[in-house]
């Protein structure tokens, strides 16, 4: 094994660990966002908001957090 091979192996290991950490961090963020969307829905229902509207509120939050650059209003005629 040459120094170049050892270095490449070390870098590959670090890259793998960083990728795994990034995947775990992303997963944790998605779970947190899902929980918040669920709280939005639950609290809206508890406050007397109709199911469909509460569901739209939670969905709006989810979409804005997951795709902040692509938010379009469904009822906006200019968005099509």
C-alpha cells in the first residue's frame, strides 16, 4: 500500500462518514417538519377550523418548508 492509496482510502472514509451524517441530519429535519405540520393540523382542528382548511394549512407549511423556492398559490391565476 502506497501513501497515495492510504490517503485515498482515508479521504473516502471521511467522505462516507460526512455523507451519512448529512443524510441523518436531513432525516431529522424532515421528521421535525412533519411533526410541526401535524401540530398545525391538530391545533387548527382543536380551535374549530374545518378539516379541509386545517389540512390545507398543514400542507402549506410543509410545502413552504420543503420547497421554499417553488411556492405557488393554487388560486392565483398568474401562477399557471
